[in-house]
C-alpha cells in the first residue's frame, strides 16, 4: 500500500485536523526566521548560520531525549505547551494574576481536551510514548485540578468586561473541546486562536523593521524546510509502525522539538527585550 493510499484510509476529520496543524499551525512557529531578521541575526552568513544551527541543535536534542525517555519528554512538552498557550492567550491589564490566568487558559487546552476524550486521547498518547501512559495521566490529573482552581481564581479576580470576556472564551472552548474529537478540537484552537494571535502580534512587532514580503518569504521558507524533513521521516516511519501512528509521531514530536527553541525565542528573548524597552522608556 502506498503512503497516499494509507493516508486516504485515516478518518477524514482527523486527517483534516492534522493537515491544518501542519499547514496553518506550524507556520506560526516558522515566523521565528523573520524574528531573527528583526533582531539582526540574519544580516551576515555567520550570524544566520549560528542562529539556524543553534535552533536545529535544540530541536534535535528534544527528539533525541524523546527516544530515550518518551513519557517524560511528552509530559515536559505538555507542561511547556500549557504555559506557552496560556501566556499567549492572557488578556487584561492586571499583571498580578497573569500566571494564574495563563494556567487556566493553557490547562483547558492540555488537560481539558485529554479528559473530555480520555479513551481517544490515550490512543494518541500510546502512539507517542508507547503502551504505558500512566505517568502522562498522573500529570494530566494534576493539571486538571490546577486548571479548575485557576479558572475559579481568575473569575474572582477579574471584573466587568474582562470577566465576561474570560468566561465567554473559556465556556466557548470548553464546548468545542467537549463536543469535537480531540484532534479536531486541538486543531481549531491551535490554528484559529493561538496561531492567529501569534501572527497578529508578530506582524505588529516586525512591521517597523521588516517588509511584509520578507516576513512572508522567510516564513514560507522555514515552513517548507520543516515540511520536507517531516515528509522524509514520515515515509521512513510509516513502514515501521504504520501510517497513522507515524503521522502522529512526526507531527507531535516535531511540534515538541520546534516548541522548545520557539519558546526560548518568543517567551524568553522577546519578553526580555520588551522588559528592557519598558525600563528604558520609564527613564525617558
């Protein structure tokens, strides 16, 4: 059976969801190349090579550790995704409770989807870490408790329109995650909410230093490189474990590998630069 025939045999909704993650969600991380250009890291071949090699090296370390300790690696991936998703979705002006709101929002995505569809989710987890998913569920049980507590605290600390907006988003996502299959619910959130918000914030930040053409060109180039590598790995893995497990492995282990350098850049270096700018402006 060819790879195309095998893909045709996968549930249509799940295939569409995975395709959306790959072709809509993944490019939001590929904007890291434009971000590097914004910081001047692509001005010379030496700087560009250093950035690319460092980025690839971090991603490769994640993949290597995943094969050594898949369950632990997956739990770490879930934990950092919970933080990253939540941080990107935080709204409001009260910085005192930002961490609590981040855990509420990110936890709904990670723990919510998993517990709404525990049987389907466990099948996906087994494809990623093997048959023993007990540690993963222990983490998700703790994450669910934290999420519920943080949602309650966030509702108590917000007032007026901010409370209504938070409640509306949480209620809407809860409905989506509860009704739709896990991969479909995740793809809707990842592509239409998280990625779109990231695109908007990056475009606003990059507008003064990089042209729209350069942003698009760099993002497409980085995306195409990831797609090419993923296709090669998929073709190899599908003959060993089957197409559907291989597809899940390539997409989600690949996302984990790219999330680590992406978070270091977006949630680390970018936030550090923003704090420096805020300190500098306070003295002006």
